[in-house]
C-alpha cells in the first residue's frame, strides 16, 4: 500500500482547503468539499475490504453506490486540514444499499462527513446525469458573493446578467449561468434536493444569504467557477453605489460567446 499522505487527491484537498481559507471564503468550519475518486488510483492506497465504520446517510444515494469520495468533515476547519488531513477529511464508499457510507480512511477523532453531504451527493448525482465526467462539488461562503446577496435581486436571470457584465470573461467561463435558491435551512435533505434540481441546469448555485456551490470535472474547474463569480461579485460591490458610465453590452456578450464557441443562456440576455 502506498502512503495516503502522498496520494495526489489528499495533496489536492490539502492545497485547496488552505487556499480557500486564505481567500477568506471558509471561516471557522464554513464550507465543504466532496471529490469522487478514480477507482484505479484509490485502491493503491486503501484496501477495499477494510471498513472502519458504517455511517448512515439519511437519504438514498443508490445512483452512486460503490463510488468512493474524499469529503471534508463536519465541524472541521479548512485552516486545519493541511496539518491533520486524517482527522479533518474522510474517504467514504457509498454502500451497496445506497443509504449508508462505509468509512475507509480518516475522521480519526470519530467524526463524520459534512452536514451538507445530502446537498453534495444529490448534486453529484444530478451533475453525473448530465455530465458523466463530473467529480467535484465545492461549497463555500465567498465574501463578495454574500455581500451581493443582500443588495441584488435573488433571481437567476438578473443575478447572472449582472455577473456577466462585471468581467469580460464571465460569459465564457459560466455561459450556463448561476442558479439561485432563496434562503433555506442548511444541512437538510430539502436544501439538498433543491440544489440538485438546479445542478441539472447549472454548475453554480447560490444559496441565498449563505454561500455558493460549484461543480466540475476537476477541482480546478469547480474552484475556477466560484473564483470567477466571486471576482465579478467583488467588482459589483466596488461599483454598485457609483454612477455606472460604462458596461459590457449584451451584443458584446454575444460576440464573446460566439467567438469562444460556448453554449450560453440566450434567455439571460436582453436582446
Ligand atoms: P459542515 O461543518 O458540516 O461542513 O458545515 C459547514 C457549512 O458551511 C454549512 O453550510
Ligand atoms: Zn455553508
């Protein structure tokens, strides 16, 4: 067996959590990450029949039964992951019954996966149904996205349109737009179901007055989506109270989307 500390997916999780903490998006235990692991790689580090304990999921995840995920622990601080991955992260396999998770590594202090695991797993299932290569779900509390939630209408078309106007490359990076949910109670199956419904259509979902979800084939894709939205939200918050003299016009957004060959939400423009 190879050493788990050197596993590429553990190294990626350590770097990602430290980076997100430094960006100020994951105060205290804020935020959570789940990453579906490549099965050829994971068994170089773990024995498939050595289950530490079984943890009930509280919902049916049969669509991903047998899949293995590395997941941040509930109540754990992103700032502490790098120093102690084995306590702050866990590797779980969704059991054949679809309603339990088998802990294979981590949560060394007796902990468990994030309280947002319903939203994560349901989002994985939704994204996999439209993109079989999806592997990563990231949730965090980016500062400017949150600030924007208090002063901008929480409606998908107008929220996406405003973000697209804030940086030239936004429409190219997230042409599918941003899904928006109203404030809802977090940590529940209901918010998980609502998020997953949006994830069939969007790779980004804002949780009103709470934070954001991003999905991707890689950590870079999911992180890059959130990073781009956060940058656009920052520009918005820096300018929202000032007279707007210039903007990126809808015709220019069309020019961008066509030049870069992306399939964008035409109904989110006002043409
Ligand atoms: P966890 O500590 O359970 O991951 O919760 C953090 C969070 O951001 C809840 O939305
Ligand atoms: Zn949160």
